[in-house]
C-alpha cells in the first residue's frame, strides 16, 4: 500500500527514513536498497529492501550467506554488474569502525559472500564507485587518520578487478582533483565526471573529468556559473551528454536546488521542476533507471529515482520520488 502524488510515493511499511545508504538497480523492474543511518543516528536494522517498480512497493529482503554478511554501515557504495548479475558492496563506516571489505551479492542465487581480496585499499567512506568494463573504479572518500579519527580525505583512484579479486592503483595522468569525500561521480560512456565534495573545512564546486580510456584527469572549464559548493549530493545521467545533480550540504545547511550539466556546451543549467523533492536533503540516493534499448543496442535512461536522505538537522526521509527523464530533457 502506498500514498501517491504525481511521481511521488511513500510506501507504508517501507524502509525507515535514512541517509548514507546505497541504492542500485538489478533489472528493469527491481531496485535494491542497502544500509544507511536514521533517527538518532542509529544504524538501520531494516538494512536491505527491494523496490518493485511495477507497483511502487518496497519489500524487506534477506539473503543467504557463505560466511559473513555486510555489517551495518553508512557511506558505502553498492554497484550492480549486469554481466555477472552481482552487486558489489564496498567500504563505509559505522561509528568509529571503518571498512575496506568487499561483499558480493549474487542476485541469481540471492546469496552473499565476502571477498578475501589481494592488493591494498584503505578503509573509505563517502567515496564514489563506478563500474567500467567489468571493474570497479573507486575515487576519493574519507578515511581514519590516525585511526579511528576521520580527518583524512583521499585523492587516489583504486580499481577492483572482480575476476581476479585484486585491488590495484593505475597510473593516472593530468590535473587530479584535490582530496575530497561526499562528492559525486557520473559515468557517461568512458568519461567520469566528478563534482563537488569536501575536505573539512573546504567545500568544492569544481568539476573534473576522468577519461577512463586515457586514464587522464582534467579540470572542466565551465561556461558560465557553476552550482554552489556542496557535498553529500548525488548525480545521475539524463542522456549520453548530460547529467543532473540535486541537493546536498554546503557546510552550513542542506540544499534543495537542481542543476543539469551539458557535456557538449560545458554549461550548467538550473532546473526547477514541480516533481523534484522540495525538502532540503543530503545523503540521499539517486539513480537513472534504464528503459528500452535504442538503435545502438544501448539502454537509455528513462526514469529518475530518488530515495531518502536527511536535512542535517535530525530529520530523515523515507519518501521515494520517480520522475520521467523525458520531462527533464527539455530544460
């Protein structure tokens, strides 16, 4: 059962309000929610949910495990690989406990297993993780230095190779972003756009491009003005040449503004749309969900999904927002 307004619903009995969770689609009709932190900063006991897009209904789910399941956490990432039908959960933190573990959820068998990975990667939280050619690209994040105080941010790129279950650091050329956490990373073809984030007390509004073919970073020279500095926001692709960011936290307050970046014109456009959340929120999750294949045999995003977040003043959200991307492309 749910309460619905245009493109907006709240499932009764659905996930509790939270932020710092991870959200990923596993097929055209299913989205999985993992982890997060909610009221009174408690870690969510209802840690995993499945959203059925056909009827806008959330279901609590559990999975079998070969060994341990992921411990409750926030600031982790969850990425789905459609080739292997697996979800990869990496990192995050829980109070003063920090994680650099990798857990794999096989969505065909619906079974967890933890990975004894080779190579070195530090414990990271509020990093970004992107899947490219079957590997996971992890950038930035906050880590404990000295343990367990979170006063260090990373400017490094780590790659996890699931086939050999090994971490490695590639040689990265170009103008690299400063260390940061709580930034966003949006992958368009082989171009990874990194926006914002912070390394206390500095909050960023810069935009960097990592060409994953050349393994080269460059600062994007934006035409016109950029969105104000922010962290704990999210980004999602709207097309092969544009992506959207929404909300976040600027170091003083949560935000509710929305901006679209056009990678061809190198221009930011402010978007005002009735169906976007009006409550200031940070630490939420936002996804572009695929529709049907186009003439090039690629799935184009057709819907935007936003769940949860908080206002950084003790309010945590449990609402789910769905928007048709075709309604946004005209802006």
